[in-house]
């Protein structure tokens, strides 16, 4: 008997979940009958963790549970109405810096808390969230007896990538200017990684570090600070696709389903305190990216580049080396960029076709949210869940 397919998870996205499970199937016995704790469950990483965990849980009959930390569980229910009543999912309401520890033991902790727009606009707040949030999460991992913790770090720890360096590896010794507030995100992630190493050495927690770069796929915000998301948004609105700069920077993109495979593999099989880059090493200029997106629609969209490239300007790159992930964990990019973009466009188009506006669709709730207590919404959209057949 196959598990239910969520109403708003299209057949395309179901294939993505099957893809993740196919590449992680051998790992999941580790969580059978256990509980995992996830911070940042409503963010891009977090949603993919939740979706792929619940899919594996049902497909393999793991009888595992996930508790998601969120300041606003209703935000999760708005984004994920098809999962809001899932019996294997519950919420701990609170701030990552101060949340009350849920009772009982957890085998794995995933620290994927994202920074909000307010955080990034205020470097002091951003650093506070990263430092205190990571320490509080590590203290919880000690308290609940978790053996493994995954921290989703960032390629920002390397600082600006030198123009002569085509791919930045985990061994690159970045030197971030401590006097420049623009590097607050990188400094915060570096300090959080260091906290993980300290707790691993002092308390024996297996701290796994995943340094994320750039991604494309379902659930990527189209209105955020992501060029590929902005281009897809422009295209879905009929164009033109607008490049605000000169289109010269070099970036690379890993499909979100592959990203989930990499993250779960690092959690289950990665070495403690050994960072792994998560991303693609196939670079593309922003101008070329815009044209790839433009050509991925049934009717090609116009592309407008606002600036002009200045000859002789050093290349602006943000492209990882993934040799370590490939050689030690046998990870690879399974989806090429053009296919990744087309699948992302198809996913958004299918959502639009059923009239689901993720920003405004607020499901009814009878659940009472109490800060510091776990919140479950068993009555949320129960009529929209597909019964087993």
C-alpha cells in the first residue's frame, strides 16, 4: 500500500522525493523508531528536510517522528498545507536562541535555522542569532542525547573568492575583514562552525558541517535575494527577465533534490568536524543564466541587462570545489542546470494552475499556539490530505 501523495505536491515533486530516497535508502534505518529535531523548518533547507524525511518515513515504515522548531508554525502550515496534519510531525514554538527544550530523547539534530530579512539588514542581530542560536541548539543536542548534529553553514565563510581561484575548496584559508559589516554573515557562520567543533571535542557530539552555495528547485523563494529565483519569477510573469547588474559574475547551481541527498548523506555518513561544500562546480555567468531561464519557457522571454561589463574587471566568482564530497561521500550532481530550471518552472506553474498562493493561503486552525510548548495542528486541512488507497 503506497503512502498518500500530498495534494499540492505534484507528480513532478513526487519524483524528486523518490529521487532523494533512492540515493539515501541505505541510511534511514539509523532513525527507525527515533525522533529528530529540526531548526529552521520553514526555510528552504528546512522544508526539503521535512518533505524528504516524511516521505522516507512513510515509504520505509520507519515509525520515526520529527519535531520542528518555529517561531510561527502557522507560516509552515501556509507553505506546507499538505503536511500540516501529518501524524509524524509536530512543532516546538520558540526562538532558536531561547526555545524551551522539548522532553525526551532525540537521535539527530539538524540546525538549519535561516536568518530573516530583519536579521540580514542588521548585522548585530544576525550575529546574535547565529552565535546564541547555535550554542543553544548545541546545548539542546547535549541535553536530549543526540549522537549527530548537522549544521547548515554557507560558502560565505570563505569571503570573496579570488578571481584567480576557479573553485573554492574546504581548505581555502579565507581572511574576512573584521572591520567590514558586510561580512557579518560569513563571520557568524565561521563562529557557529567553531562552536560545533568545540562541543564535538568537549562533549562527543558528532558535528557535521555542510557549507551550502547556490541552489534551484521547488520552494526556492522567487522574491528573495536569489538571481535564479528572480529570473524565474520574471519569466512566469511573462518577462522581460531583468539582470540588474552587468551579468558578469560567475555562479553555480545545484538542484534542490540533489541538495537534499547531499545534506542527508553528510548527516549520516560525513566525518565529524570536517566541512563539506554543497553545490555544483559547473559555473555559469549571470547573463548566461538569464538566457537559459528565458529559453526554458514554451515561449522565450526577453532578457534585459541593466549594466555593461567593464573589460579587464576581475571575475566575481562564488563557485565551490566539490572534490571532497565526491571522493569521500560519492556525491554528485544528478540534474544539469537547464533541466533543474525547467523542473522548477514546471513546479511553480502547476502550483499556479491549482490556485495555491503560498503567500496568502492561510489555512483555518483550531490549534492553540503556546510559546515554549509543542504545537500540532491535527485539524489543519485534514480534508485536503489524500487518504490511503
